[in-house]
C-alpha cells in the first residue's frame, strides 16, 4: 500500500511568517527571478540529504516519536534546502525532521529554499517579521526553536529583538514538549497557552492528555487546571481527618486569574475579613526584573 499523504499541519500564521520573510529577502536582494530565498511545499522525493552532514547516528526511538507527532500535528518547522544545478534540492538544515517526515509517510514537506550564503539575512528577517504575523502559541514556539537551532540565534538576541524575557521564551518553547494530541488542541485554539503551561507541570504524558480532556469538557480555568496539576503531583498521604477548607472567594479567584494573565506568571490573591495578601511568583532574576518593570517598581 502506498504511504498515505498527511497534511503538513503548518499553521496559516507560521506559513505566512516564512512566506513573508523570504519575500522580504527577495525584495532586498532584488533577485526574485534569480533564485532568492522563498518558501514552498516540496515533494520529498526531489530532496537529497547533505553528504557533508556531520551527524550520522540518530536515535531511532526519538525519530519514531517525532514521526508520530508529525502524523498527528504536522511538521511545524520547515527544513532548509538549496537548489542544485543538476536539478532538485540538497538538504541544508533539518536532517532529523526530514527523516521523521519520510518515516511518517509525508509525500511533501514545508521547506525554505535559499542560497547557502543568505543564512544571516534570513535569520534577521525572521526576527523582524515575528512581530508582524499572528501566531498561535504552538507556532510561536516552533518559530523560536527554529531561530535558535537552525539559524544560530542566541537566547539573548531573541529576547532583545522580540522584546520578551528569556523565561517567557523558554516557557513558550516548552510547549513543544506536550504530547501531540495536546499540541493539536493548542494549535486549534481549544487550549490556551496558560492551560498548556499548567499541563507541563505533570510528569506523565498520559496524565497531560487526560487533564487536557477534562479542561475542555469542564471548561476549567487556568487556575483550576494549575490546582488539578498540584493535586495530581502531590505525594499520597495517609487519610487523616482535616478541617474542611474554606470556600474560595469568587472575587479572589477572578482577580488571581486576571493578574496571572496580565503579568504572565502565577498570581494568588488571598482575601480575609479585614486584610489579605497577593503572592506573585517569578522564575529567576530576569523574570523578576520583568515583573517589577510591569509594576512600575523596576
């Protein structure tokens, strides 16, 4: 039986980002008709692996895992190829993605076609265009990862150019560690980035998938999802009689969720009869500086 053709899954936003970026490069170089960088879906059969590829050993289990992810979600990060004078294309970046795509049965693959000398120009154009294209959280994570891994961009350069903190970038990239079924929900907008970050607190992928289903079925808030993760990961204790917890103040829960979204971190509001407190969590010195800046205390 011939391999089934799977949809690439490249989101409209991410596809637009690469098309717009490579189009900008062509206009800058003035060589739209003479082989400048551009984005295209290529038949896998016209691509030749790079004979100079220094990496020759690939973990088969990891390749199988990536292939399964491609079957379910698609390939979010395009490979990079260069045109050959004899016809066809030679792989420049993305050997692991290329092998996994073939293993998944894809017949076409998203690719950036560019002369090998234009790598720096392509990286800089991608950095500029990330602001101009509406990406969903998973597409944003894939774009960041590709800039870091394929185009030699540093975390500091990426943070400075897109005006986000390093912890924010790291937390976004971590979304790529979600199980494929959960990634699919994030890409479709069924789960928010806040829900997805909460799920990453679970150590078991099956548990992530089960909780993701609950979030959608029950319409759980991000705060409720975070609490469900804490309860799941807490060590089991002998059953003892505990005082009945006080019912959570609806206004406190509403304020906690609003402040968590505003400051992109977990914020907890506690309200008592006469006084209360607000707890703001942060991840490292850079994240603290970011939050202080938002509070006007930096």
